[in-house]
């Protein structure tokens, strides 16, 4: 029988490992709270970062699209007339409208830059970096690429000209507005930094007061995380109740402030886009109310210019065929700009076109017009108006003036301009009887080489950057110097002179001109 080894333990005896001291319970609880809070705060940070970045990016897309659309609409006329100065003005104005714009450019159909916020780029071809990608918008394209190490958004919309009468649009070029994404990154980083500071405070409190802060911190953080998701989903009416004055209360206040600011910005953007859309519709409607071209009369050349200072103008001009070789020609200016002036302008046009064919007397036509408009014009508004009837065969015109600027008549035989100012007061100032008593008309005979110049005060009262006015003297000198040209060229010379004088000063008033010249 074998002998038992005294060193061997009986089979029924359980072997146990010796206790080895390890991490304390307090450390484990603190570590667990740190990990838990870190996870929660990480989720909150990620959600806020993604939602804020998406929200800001969406706002940038809306603003960029609206700005590019407005730039494309305003640049159409300048491209038609090849007006480089106006193109540069439009580009400079667009750059100043938003922070974060890298540059603005207007490009023709060949890809050549006509105007650029960095003028050194003008005349070069507009090319995208090789790493660009794009998505198709409803009317244009949004490109993503890196420029000089900075990620960019390039809004590109076509510059279209609507060809009246056939319902087609002709593409004249492309408007580019390029935004940098760095402002969005900066806002996101600032938000992340604030959240990091709050999280650090929460972690410190969690280490010191582990058991207490398990309930104290996790619940508010969960509430903040849920709020971040709701805000990101578009619930901008959400408001967190601030129950403490610690970091969590500060975070809740930041969320409330962010939500309020986002809601306010979204509402303002919607209102701005709606107003801009309505103004654009009003501008398009008003454009339909003014002549697109002057009548063709044998032995005459006729030039005209119409440029509004705002989307909707208070100036009005028109050519009304009266029959028997006679034409009524109107030049008017409504006090006030924008929508009110545009509405009164449209009403004046409708009234004149109704009463004018019934008489060849300008005085009678203006009297009837004043009587119809007298009750419909606000007390703080009035209309100045010149109306003449041109007899094509007799080369003779009859002029009446309702408080408008005098007409300038150039006499080739004398080599100078004469001011014709028949008596009359503005429509809307006096009652119909007083208006009719003050009104007179004058017959003017024109000879070959003579012309008559009608205009609004946006011409002679155009100002430069020092607020000096262009003035009547400069206008007369320009007309005399251009007298040998056809009417269309005379208009061009006057416009160039006014633009050269104004320089970079903005156009503060509507500009309208008509020249009627007897050709040799």
C-alpha cells in the first residue's frame, strides 16, 4: 500500500488565492463616473457639433443661394450693356453683404471673368480646383473644393435675360459667390470648447461627490442630450428649464440662447427671402409697364434710358400713339421710392393711357389725369410730370408741365440749349381747379439737327463720393458736345458722363432720360 505524501493537501480541501490589494472602491466609482460622464458628454458634444454644423451650413446655403440669385438678377442688364463699372459695383456690394465670403465673380459665357472682388483676376478664365465636387441646384450648381488650404462652397447661378414676347431666357453668363467654411468651424469649435469646460467641471464634481453626482449629473446631461437631438431635428421652440447655477445650468442657458438665436435667424431669413422674392416680382411687373424700345419715326432718332435705384422705381416714361401721326410722350417722377412709388407710378400710367388718346392737347390731358388721381394719392406724395404731343409730319411738339423739370431743347442754328418750362404744379399738391388754372402749354417748332431732352432729377442730382451734384451746367455741356450724334448716342454720352462723375458713389435716385432728335 503506498505511503501518503505529507505535503499533498487532501482532495476535499478548497484552494484559495491570497488577497492582493488593488484599486480602491472609491477609485472604481470615480473612474466609472468619469467614464459614464465622458461617454454622455461625448455624445452630447457629437450631437451638438453635427447639428450646429448642419444648421449653420444650411443657413449658409440659403444665404448664399439668395445672394447669388440677387446678384445674377441685377447683373443681367449690366452684361447686356457691357457696363464693367456696374458689374464691379455689384460685386463689391455683394462681398460686403455677408461675413465669410471669400470672393464674388461675374463670368461671361466663355468662362472669362468680367468682374471679381479681387480685380487682378478680371480677364482670366474661371476654373475650379481639381478636387471639386458639385451638386445640382434647381437653377444652378453648388461646388465643394479646397482653395489655398481652405474648404469652400461655390454658389453658381446663371445670369439670364428674359426675351420678352417669346417666353424664353437667354443665358448671358454666370454669377459666382464663394464662401469659406472656416467661420462654421470656428463656431463649432467654440461650442465644443464650452461643452468641454462644462464637462471638465462635471468630472471634477463627479470625483469629489461620486454617489451624489450619479443622480445629480446624469439626469441633466440626458436631458441636454435629448434637447440637442430635438433642436437638431428642427424643434426650435424647445426651452430648457434652468434649475441650477452651476455648469449644467450654464450649459442649459447656452442651449436656450442657441435655440432662440437659431429660431430668430431662421425667421429673419424666411422673411428676408419672401420680401426679396416679392420685390423681384414687383420689379419684373414694373419692367413690363415701361417701353422696351422707342417708336420708329421717319426723320427722327429717339433714345431712352431707364435705371431704377431700387428694385421698384418711382420714375415713369411712355410713348402713347394718338393716331394721325401724333405721339404722346410722358416723363414723370413720383415722390418716394420702393413699393409705394411703384404703385402710384403704375396708377399714373393706367390713367394717362386712358385719357391721352381722347385729346391732342397736353394741358387737357394733364387736367383730366389730375382729376382722376386727385382722390387716390396720399397727402404725403405727389407726381411731377412732363407731357408733350409730337406731330411727326409738322416736326412740332406741344409741351405741358406738371411741376416737372423743364425740358432742354437744343437748337443747332444757335449751338446751345434752351430751357422750356411752361407753368404748372405737381399732381397731388392742389385741388383740380387750382391745378388747371396754373397749367399752361407751349408749342415748340423743331428743325433738322434740333432735339428735345426730357429727364428726371436722378440725372442732374447724381452725386459723387463727396456729395457734389452733377448739376444742370454739366448736363447742358454734355448735350451740346454730343449734339451731332444720334439720339441713342446722346443718351449713352450723358450716362457715361454721370457715371464718371459719380465714381464709386451709389445711385441714390432713379435715372430716366428721353431724347427726340430731328435728323438731317
